[in-house]
C-alpha cells in the first residue's frame, strides 16, 4: 500500500468552508478535473485545502529565519493529507497592471531574445541624411592587426595613402586643428576630399587659411603616410596604421589609387560606422535591448512606448472664440495671477502678428495659429513668442501642485512616442538585426509578430558556425517556451502585447507557460477554470 500511497494524494476529513467531512484520493502526475455546480466546494477542495496545505508544508520546511519574511499560513480544516507534492496555484486574478510588463517579459522569452541579439546580432548605422534615407551600413570593430592584414590584401603596385580623420562633419575654420597637425610634423591633409599642403596653407596668416565656409560641415583627415603597396612594406604599414588610429581616436581611412580617383576604405576600432562616427556602440550587451533599464530605454518615453503630449484640439476646443476672450482654455481658466500674466502674453502676441485681440482663433492664418501654439518668431522680426504649448510644458514640469499637474493632464493626449515609434528602446538597439532566411530582423520586429510567426522565424535563423554554437542553448530555450505558448492556444498574441490588456484566461495560461518553462519536476499545479475566455474549439486543444 506504500507504493500506492506515493502515487496518490489522500485527503481525509476535509471540512473547509462548505465541505462536509470529505475523504478523497487523487492520482498524482495526471490531469484531474474537479467539476460541480456553483457553490459545491470545488475551489474549497482545490485551493483552500490541497493548495493551502501544500504551500504551508513547504513553508514549514524553510528555516525560521526565512519564515519571518513570509506571512504565517493557517492550517486548513482537514484531518490529514498524505502524498502531497509542492503545490503552485495559478488563480484567476487579472494580470499585472504594470505598463512595463509584456507577454515577452512575463514569460522570460524577452531575456533570451536580448541574449541572442547581444551575442549574435549585427549592428547597423542608424544615421538618416537630409532626404530621410538611412545609412544602414554594418557597424564592425576591427583590431589593428585585422586592419593591417586587409591593407596587405591590396594588390601590389598600387599607390596608397593612410589617413587619420581628425574633424568629421563639423562647422568652423578649424585653424587650431591645422596648426596642431603641423606642429606634430604632418605635411599634408585632406580637406573635404582634396589634398592640401599644410606648409603652404599656413603661410596665410588669416583666421581662415583654407577659405572654408564658416557654417558648412567640413571633414579634415591628416595624411599619415603615402606608400606603394607591395610585400616588403609590412613594418612601415604597421607603424603608420598605429599612428593614424592613435591620432584619430580609433578610426582610419585608406585611399587606394583607382585610375583618376581614389577609392576609400574606412576602418574603426570601436563599434562605429566609418562614415558617421557619431553612430557608435560601446559593446553589444543584453541590457542595451531592455526597455526597463535606463541603459536601453528610449530617453523620450523612458521605455513605455507612449508619451503624453499637449493636444491643440483640447487647448482650443472652440475656434470661434476670440484669442483674448477664452479661446485658449488652459490659459483662460487659470488662477487670477496666471490669467494676468497670460493675457499680457496674448496682447504681446497680437502686437507681434499685428492682429486685433478680438479676432476669433479660426480667423487667424494657419501660420499665425501655429505661431500662437508652438511659438517662434515671424519672418523679419526679432521678437520671439514662447508659444502656448511650450508654456504649458514648462508649467507642467515645474509646478509642485499635484492638482495643477492633473488639471494640465486633461489637455494632453496619449500618443506613440515619436522618437522610438512605440518600440520602447533606443535607436542603437533597434538597428541591431539577426539574419534569417526571410531577411534581417530587429528585436522589435521579432516581438511585434504573433507568437507562431516568431517561432517560425527563430527556426529559420542563418548564423555562422561560430555564432550557431553560441546561440544553440539560447534558441533552444526560446523555441521551447514559444512552442508551449502555441500549444496552450496563444499563438495569436504578439510578444510585445502589454500584460494589462490580456483576458483572465490568457493571463492565466501565460503564467502557466512561465511556470512550465522553469522546468520543475513533480509539482502539483492547481488551476482555477483555465479554459475561461476560450472559444469552444480551443478548449479541445
């Protein structure tokens, strides 16, 4: 009978709530369903008796020091329960209301995705030019020895110039830079793509010996060495490369003669785009991808993905009112002292734009409406107007009164963060991608898909041999958790879905996925109506 007892949970004399002296033996390691009409004591037996006793016995096994931090559990009204494994309850409370919690973070899949991106991801340059085109160049770091071996792979007999970028895209005349290079013994420099002789240039003693436009962007590289490629110049290249990298603080440019022009090869010791060195990443690490760490979170929205912005439609709800007679609601309804200050500002605005103070808001031109709300100055005038929205933002930031702050919140609207486009993380992290058969995917793209799509994508990773070995245990964990979520019928959710928006049944099944993912053996899970909120066809799954 001993082996039989081990395979069963034997409950004797359960009297909790409306249970009347119930004796029951439940087989272990099987799926057991307790059914009955409402109020028949299903939950009393499952939660208040079996789960409560399992939890209490587990707590008693802890040291007295650990127990002082836990609430004392009372013993349920039952004579004895034998063969009880450790119990975990997954009840039907709604999910956490923390706006930072998502499906991916709850199930710990996000932790593994961050690890995968940090170890096997490829960073790209995130610089946008004036036309809105993204650079997108792969950012790599190369050691001096890698740079030198690449120079040696250039065919013999080509003229080379080894340069060190000292000024990259900065305004000004840069006289100090030129004098500094000359004093260090450099003879030539490359200014905006053309070679100049520093000795000749510096004979001109004016502020601007290069005749540069003061407000234009300039790039200056020092020419460290000019050589002809060949097998016998290894030492010389190594010395010059080191000088160039030291002078520029980690980057280097090689010019190779190519008929009439020069072909450029750029290298960087740090993770930086050779064309846009301001786009540099210190080191890829998991915390760069976390929107809950100030290290990876978007600065504008602090990793929430949404911001509260003042909405012009709420500030001027009735456009037929005159600007000084209550068109601007948050200014018109402020306290007496503030109203005096604000009406002075509105009169000043009317003077600047030469408008009558009784003009209705809608009669103002679009440009004047924009000036009133966003601030600025009119062409040809030096007087600046602060702008209603700027003033409200300033007041919101500096006020110490919670009442004023909550009143001002009434004029704001929740919007997707313009900086990260709702993706919650910095642009550095959003531009790190991982390769699959279907192209490149960032961590935001992976979490925006549905769970079944993410699973398919993760199975199609294309990694080099070295990376595949590093990624194998991480990918295994991600696949196991995603497969479980699909098997409990949650394949339609996306990983970036906020936990607060899940239904009770969904939240419960996600918590179950988290528990099962932890891989504990011999645990008794007590679930409370886990099929709630399910379509009948999903219940069968």
